[in-house]
C-alpha cells in the first residue's frame, strides 16, 4: 500500500465537489491528494462509467491504494431525466433544482447528508460526480443544503 503525505490545502472547505470529466484516474487522485481529501463520497446515482477506473469497484480500489476512503451515497444521486436541467440556465435549471430538492428531503438523503457532516468534522470530503463544470452538477445543490445546516 502506498502512503502519501497529505498536504493540508489551505482555504479548501471540509466538503466540496469534484468532477472527473476530462481527467484520468491518476490525475484525479493527484488532485484529491493536493486538496487533502480523506474521503470521496460518490454522489452518482449509478456509479458506472465508460471512463477507465471511474466505476465503483475500480475507483474504490484505486482510492484505497491512495489512502482515501470511498463511499457511495446513492441516495444523493440525481436521476438521469433530471440531469439535463442542471446544465441549462433559467427555468429549466430551477425546475431541476426543485426536483432535486425534493430528493434531498427524503429520509435516506437526510441520513447521507448527516454522514457527510460527520466525516467533515475530522477530514476533508470530496463529492464526486462526472461534470467538470460545478455549475452544471447537482453536487452544488448538496453543498447548498449542507450550508443551510
């Protein structure tokens, strides 16, 4: 097992979003280390990918080898039919946010949000999804809900 020095990246919040679009697994892990990440919370509804190494089991193994804990929080996933709205401005985005907000109100999603807050008390958590543009990803709605307390 590799043991990486974990630099403490200043000015990085305890919970933040990361997209893997356009990056390799090795580059993603390097980025996570640079940010001092201790846990990756996969917030994809279905953690599968055509991108090498980004599906659940291979990703979990690679992260474990890099001393980063992986957890899949399916209850925070965004349904496929709701995803396009996040990439559009105006009413389409608001409709997607409203739909996703109802998902975050569910008991299983509330439990996942509580788990994230607990992890963030002792480490740094990256919410992982595909989109490289944070404005087009549902993890921004998760972060906003966490900020509400």
